[in-house]
């Protein structure tokens, strides 16, 4: 591929036909309809006709949120037959007997075919034996009794924090028998209670870290349970997928008792969804995130969630969360942090980075000034961030790859006669990630060749040892950060950003940036190789046999430095002459 300047249409998903596409859409799609892997796994856990060898446990990688639990409960409940399972305990004096339940009013009859809880303890999960002041005993059921014969959905995090509860629950389900016990080993049960038959299926819901903890704590169980993941996004291959996603949003709005969604709102919801997934080919399925967008818009909407309500809700949310963004940009606008967007400078380049603060809800895109100096030496590449222990391992890896490229290009038959120092100027915190390796390689070649870099351009991307440019994350935030600085310092029409070609599918820019691109005031170029980026930045080809090139300039400089190194020096040589 060659250098490509993107049109404004290519910087966001195609949304022009969305309203007409959804004109006759009235269907509602529930959570599991868009989760085929989960639905297939649940069919193994909840077959129409159960056999003794059918599985009893399922691990579901999903957020432990109340909304996710409620949606799962709603979907699974519709898959199961009515639950008539249950028992009744009868206490006469100090003797306890067990019999099958005759009605739902019996004390240990199953009350539902599917129950859920994100927080459990011994009492609410297993029930308890109570002895009031009149010295009569009373048995109180727990979740395992209320869902006996059906499915119980539990949060994994709270179970792992109470290992004894988890082990007891697992043993009871596997043995198909509930044994009464005392939570205090020093005080056994005052009466004998017959065990209860238990027919229960358990779904454990947790994130990947909780799953990893369970794998470490109980590896045998982890290997034997069913496993599925609640997918975070939907791959959009056709207009039919957009219809499914839109009907899923209608289902969520109805389920949460929100105002209906107008067709005009979907284009903006899709655009916001693409920003969230950072991929034009995927739309988010996260119930909590989608519910937040719909709820924010519903608070503004009058009769229905329409385009105006969604846009205003997004604008208000961005404004509420903009304090840190404004402070960072103000530091650049007032020249406390120096970012040049209008000159030509040797050995200096504008890189792009994202800053993530703990507790802050979003990443902040910020341009960063990288500089490089060349001096006579033994071929050492000094990464100042790494020398001062301000660089993470991935950043160091990127710098080493950049060094490998230069060494392979210019030090095949001899050692390089120079040393180079590279630094992120005015950076005082730890730097990590390899997305600055393309910018670092370009600024190093600029310093070696003695050719200036156009500061109107900013660069992001990682490189491999062959100079190929690779995808990075946070591209939309990075572009937004540099655009804000260019806009404040004055748009020249020549300013823009160089990104990897593989990142084009991740673009979903704000209306303001899209309008600037449309009017020719800002540009985005995609490249596949460092040589293409260098041509945009310097205006000189990297290699060209017919004219001047950066490669020839660097080779000439290396030869001059080597000749100077070989020249005899010192007082003895001068006296001999």
C-alpha cells in the first residue's frame, strides 16, 4: 500500500442509511439472542430432559452487575419449565421429619426455577436453624432451597472471598444432598435434621481475574465446569446485524422502563458505540454501558429518546468529565508545555500519547514532544526515559526494535561512529507502550540525516524490525488531543496526523474534527512503512537512486565521521609531519 490521505467519510462509520434501514423495525432482541455461545452452553446446562450425567456447573465470564444478573435471570427463566420441586420439614417437639412438598406454601418448597444473588453469606445461601425465646425450633430456607430443582446464579467474587462457603456449596451440589450444619464448630446443632435431596444447577458469574483466581484455587473444578463468555461486542457484517443491535437497544429500553427510542437516535448511538469499541466493525453489547447511554438521554428526552436527546446527553457527560482534559490542554495553550505545530525542526517530532488516571473515566489524548540529539560516539542509543527508570517494559521493547532497525540499515560492515539520545520532553511520569516507536525512529533518522521534520504533523504507531508500521490503541483520543492544540494555535490547512493503515477501521472522530477535514483544514494520512512516514514528515524520500535521499545523507555523514576518526591526531603525529 501507499500513503493515503483519508477523506472525511473514511474517518467515521457510514451512518447515512441508518434511519431508512430501521424504518419498519419493531422487534425486540433479548440478551441471549446476541450471545450464541452462551445460549449454546446454557442448552447443555438446561436440557429439555435432564439426565444424571448432565453438567451442574457453568462458569460465565461477565460483569457482576445487578443489570447483567437480572437479564440473565429473565432469559434463563424463560428456558426452564415451572419448578414444582421442593420439600417440607415438620418439627414436633424435638423431632424433625422431611416429606415432599404438597404446595408452594410448604416451608421448603421451591419458589422459582431461577434465582440470582451477587452477594451471599452462610445464612442467605444455606438457610439456618433458629430457636426463638419460646424454645421452639424453626428452620429457615436459603437460596439453595428456594431454587431447588432449578438454576441459581451467583457472583464469583463474593464466593472466592469465602472459600468455605464455596467448597460446601460445591460438595452439596455434586452429592445432590443438602446437609444441615452449624456455622459455629463449638456449638453443634441442638437437634438432628434429616438431609434434603438437592437438584441444583449453579452459574458462577465473574470477570477474568475472578476466573483466574478460581482456576488457581480449585483447578480440578475449573477444568470440569462448562465455560462461556458474555461477548462485549457484536461484529457487524451486514445491515441485518445493525437491525439486531438496534432491536437489542429497544429491548433494554423497554426492560428498564425507559422512553421508546426514536429511529433518529440510532445513528448517534452507533457512532458513540464505535468510539467505545474503537472499531467500526463492532458495536457494544455491554448492558451496563448501553443502559447508561439510554438513561442519560432519557433524562433529557421529552416523549422519546431521539437524536437531540442523545447528542445533548453526550455533550453534557463530556462536559462533566472534562476537568482534567481542560487542565492538560491549558498547560499547552499557555506554553507551560511546549508543543510546536507550525515550524520545521531537526531532531524534533510531535508524538501522540494517551494518559490514563486511576479513577478517571476516560483516557486523555495529549501530544508529546520527542527530541533526539546525535553526537560522536560508539553506537550507543541512550533512551533517557529508561536510564532514569521512567519507562515501562513495552516502551523499552519499542526503543530496542527501533535501534535494531537503524543498526541493520547502517552498521552491517562497521560499527556506527555516533551515539544518540532520545527523550520525551517535559514528561515527568512513567512512559509505557510502543506506540511512540514510529515517532522515535523518524526523529532519529531526522537527526542522523540533518533534515528537519514538519511540526505541523503528529505521528503515532509502532514499528517492527523491518520498519513496518503496526496498529496502536487510543487513536481517536490521540487525534483529538493534537487537533485541539492545532486549533488553538491556528489551523494552517497543512496540519494533520500520521497513523498506521491498520488503524483506519478504528476511526470515529468528533463532528468538529470531521468538519475540519471536510473543509481541508486538517488531514489524516495512513502509512504502512516508516519510509512513507518519513516522506510526509521531511519531503525527502528515504531511498531513491535517482535523487537525494535520507539514506544517502546518513551514509555520507557516517563516512565523514569515520574518516575523521581515522585521521591521525596528537602531538607526536604533528611533530612527525
